[in-house]
C-alpha cells in the first residue's frame, strides 16, 4: 500500500482539489483507494457530500476506537473515504499530554491486518500541527501542491526542511513524491516563469504533470462529484488523469 500525504502549510495551494481528484482518477484507473480528510475545515468531505455526523476521526485519534469505524463508502467504485469533522480542530488540545501523539494514526492502521487498498491518500490541513504530523508519520510519500505564483515558492524551502526533520526523527521511510504545480495558467508569462523556476530550483522533485487553472475544478464541489465524473473531458480531468498515470508509473 502506498501512503501519500498531500501537504503544504500554505492555505489554498490545491491540496483538497488534488486529494479529491487524484483519489478519483486513481480509482478510475482500477486502484483501490482510501482518502482521509484530516482537515477540520472538512472541504474534501463536503466535496463528496458527507454531512457532519458524530465525532468520527476525532474519536479514532483520542479514544480506543478502531479506524475501520470511521470508513465510509463514496458510491464510486474503488474509493472509500474517512470524513473529517469540525471537532478535529480541538484534537491538538485533546492530545496535548499524550505520548507520541504523532504516531496514533499509524498505530491505528497497523491494527488492520489485511488492508484492502492500493493507496491511502491524506488531505492535510494548512498547518503543521499534530494532524499533519500524524499524516507525515504514517506516509511513505509526500505530494506538495504549489500554486503557480511566485509568492507560493517562498514557503517551499522551509516546508522541505520540515519534511526532512520529520524523516530524520519520526519516519525514515518518508520521501518527497513530488512538487505539483497547480493552477497553472499557461497563457501568462508569470505562470510559465514560476514553472521554470520551480523546475530549476527543485530539480528532479517536480512532477512532469501540471494542473492547469480550470473553472470546472472550482465548480465540481458544488455538484458533489470529482472532476472526472463532473466533466470527463475538461482540462482538469485530463490533468488529474495524467498525474495518476505518472504516479502509477513511478512506484514508491
Ligand atoms: N486548477 C485549479 N483551477 C481552478 N481553481 C482551482 C484549481 N485548484 C484549486 N482551485 C481553487 O482554489 C481554491 C483553493 O484550492 P484548495 O481548496 O484545493 O486548496 P487547499 O490547499 O486545500 O486549501 P486549504 O489550505 O484551505 O485547505 C479553491 O477555491 C479551489 O476551487
Ligand atoms: Mg484543503
């Protein structure tokens, strides 16, 4: 099973859009995927039409509740989901005195003997607190979506440093799967320049796939569908299928 944390502490960089649509295009390609919404904002959960009910993942992280109790079907073949809940915002406080709170999720998954998934994808919140640390401790790979805008590059060096510290201290098997340029507008010189800079500065770490700016991706959550089911022929569908293909062609 490949476990990919989708992470960038910068807000609005395309984490949720990537989690939701990569999960769906991997499932479309025949993979069995479990998507976890680890963000108290619950954007991925809303996208798939999950309404808040009970504490779900919060109980898994803070009580003696197995992770299998939090798994829901999506109605899409090959794709299961663990929804978020707003109480997750209080998890930091609830786990303040807990020893090794960053490895709770990893331990909970360890208890599932036969894991029926090819991919575990985790949509992280835009903070590097205990939730993101749980994602980085269970993951083997980190996918970093970045908005193709020069301001977005600034936080990237720091983020890569943080990931390398987590690798040293908590999870030696953690690797950067790739930096994913999102919201790329190929009509503007600025977008193209940022893309060139990304590829020059983070050589070998940037995916070949890019996600273009596409209004259909912004509309899809209102229709409660991933992009490939909302508009199968749009740029967004093409780009996320391409990313799924690239990820499948490069095993962890
Ligand atoms: N390729 C794209 N084309 C058009 N709009 C996009 C694209 N990618 C993301 N967006 C829009 O940008 C906004 C931020 O995207 P998204 O929610 O995926 O970011 P995020 O990193 O998950 O944000 P947060 O840090 O708040 O969790 C959303 O309104 C989304 O619809
Ligand atoms: Mg998000």
